[in-house]
C-alpha cells in the first residue's frame, strides 16, 4: 500500500507565481542560475541555488550558503510573496506543450515506503550529491524541489486527478513553451477519496529525483535520532512529490558525445564498430533512430545508422543505453565508467540533434550518438526487477518547476 498525504504547501501568491517559478536545481549550473537571478530577483533559484547570493567562487557547499537559502525562503514570507495554506491540501499540476499534456498529484510520500521499497528506484545515487541535498533540506527545514513519481495508470485513480481540475486554477502561466496550471484541492471529500484510491496501489516509482528522495530519507533519519519524542507522524517523515500516471509521461532521447576516438582513426573506428553493429549511411541528416536497437552516429561531418547485431535478453542489458555502452563505448572507446569519465558527455533530447552536430563541428567532441528514447515500460520493468539502469538513461520532459509548492518539515 502506497502512503500519500495532503500537506500545507508554502507557495506563491497568485500574482507572483510566474516570477517565482524556476527550473529544478539539477538541470542548471551555478552560472545559469546567476543569469536567471540577475534578470529576475524573485526567481526561486535564490533558494535552490543559494550560491547566487554570494560572489562567484564562494564554496557552494559551505554551511553559510545553506543558511542563506533558509533566509531567502523566509524572505518570501516576510515580503508577502508566498503564503502557507492553513489546512493540508492536495494540488493538481498540469503541464502542457505543443504535443504533450501530463497531469499529476502534488502531495507528500512516505520516507518509510522509500526504505521498504514500496517506492521503486531505477538509478544509483552519488553520495556527495545526496549529502548536498540532505544538508539543504535539513538546514532550510524544507523540501524545495519535488520528486517526480509515477504509478501504473489505474481506472479508479486517474479520473480523480481530472476531477481535481474543476473550477478556476490557482496558477496558469506559460514558461519556455510549456503551460503550467495548478489547481488547489481543498474539498475534504475528494481529498479522502484520493487518499483511499492510492491505498490500492502497491508500488510507486521514482521517475526523476533519486537524489532528492534519498536526501529526504537521510534527513528523516537524522531528525529521528535528534528527536527523543519521534512518532513517525512528523513532517520530516514525508517528502514532496508530484505523482503521475505512467501513461502521461514522456521520455526523450538522452544522447552521447565523446571527445576522442581512443587513438583510432575514423576508418579504424568504423571497422571496429562493424563487429557488433551494422553500419550504413543514415537515411536522413540529422538522423533520429526510428525504433529500439538503432542508433545515429555523427562522425566527420556525416551521419551513420547503426543497428545492433546482438540483443541481450535481460531487462537492463537489452536497453539501448546498455547496448551502446557494452558493445561500443566500453570495448572500443575505453569508457568504462560513464558516470565519471570526463571524455563523455550527455545531451538531453530537448536540445535537438543540431546540438550534437554543433558540439562535434566545434572540435570539442569527435563523435556523437543519437539514441532511441527509453520507454516507460522499460523503466517499470527494470524497477520491478530491483535492477539499476545505466547512467543517463532517461530524460523526462517537461520538467517540474521549483517554487510553486514547498513542503516545510518544521513550522516557521
């Protein structure tokens, strides 16, 4: 049984929502956050990327930087830009672009469910990133960015999210080509029905936000140790999330660029590839793979189509990201650990294939690979098996905005 609860969100007043909403912390660099902050001092980057409040070069992991994040969050309250709802509520968050709409439930999920694997994962976390977010949550006493959860679509649950969209939305604005609309669910009867419906779901899945969810669990354990009167009902036992039906979600391609050919000439490189892939001129330029187990390759100003000759049967090995890694990147280019190897980089599909061409044509990278997107069925199958996907397997789009709702784990 999955436990989800309504909560008292700290959120922008309606007239400030568009200005406060920001990209999530993990898809923007410090430099990008500074540029956003310079143009818009109300942006929530001043909380999720608190180093923007200090001169460049300041240690972004210093305790005073995390404390500044708390100070900035409280400033929104003091200056009247944000408020906290008086009673626990659910919220319905819809995102819509030119070709896609997704609707999710804003709520809090159980840290205990995460620990007991009721909430399934498909990625490993890096300790330093986990600790960074845990310190941020603990010092700010708030979860400022939501975790992206999903569940297998159900006829007894999905319509309740649509029901929550009745009436006038609280927020409705467009940003970067995506329309963000939020409704407040304050009807006690509907809140009760939503909670009861989720009791029939035996598992949730982390789609995006493994570090945020793991960090929240860390903070729960820290605070439990510090609290002799711990009951399990404290707000720190739950973490902020948006839960979507799995068939609402869209995964884009997550492409690869590599800086060199591992001392091979282009001709030698292509000959090595032919051992495990069929190599042919691409039917279009740029080339986007049309089905699983096909890859695009941009090399020497030309696009090629690669087709894998061998498809492993296991859930992880059969993923295209695994096939490329195990049959090309590792044995030919010598990239054993794509998490840490500085010779490889990853380009989210939202940037387009022209970005791959630009990076290679600039001379900074030697070769690029375009991928067929991992599917939601792939993700669920791997998570259900208790397995881990390779790094950078999924790029969810659109991204959830930060600053539209905050979960306070301690009264302010």
